[in-house]
C-alpha cells in the first residue's frame, strides 16, 4: 500500500507537479492520478519516481511504497 502523504510531500519538496511526473514516467496524467489513488505503481515506476524525487534511502523507499503492515501470526 502506498503512503500517499509521504509521496506527495516528496513531490512538493522537489517542485514537481503530477503532470510533469506523468510525462517523465511515460504515462498519462489520468493514469498517474489513478496510481496515486490506488497505489498501483509498477516496480519500475517506483524506481523512476525514487530517482526523480531523490529518494535514496532504502528505508524511505519502503515507507513510501510498502506501508501495509504484515499481520502478526499468533503462536500456539
């Protein structure tokens, strides 16, 4: 699951607009908005976004693109 707030923050911090990032990813603006809404960026798109937004720390990448917590397994 995508951490939209963190990604939006990085986009603003780097001075980008959604339309500009969509062009750089070779997708339509509508598709970019949908991917922001449902978190369906491909691994390649996520890597491109990290490069464009200067997200280099692996922990930050995980916090942005993989926020869903793994449920604890109860031990019997």
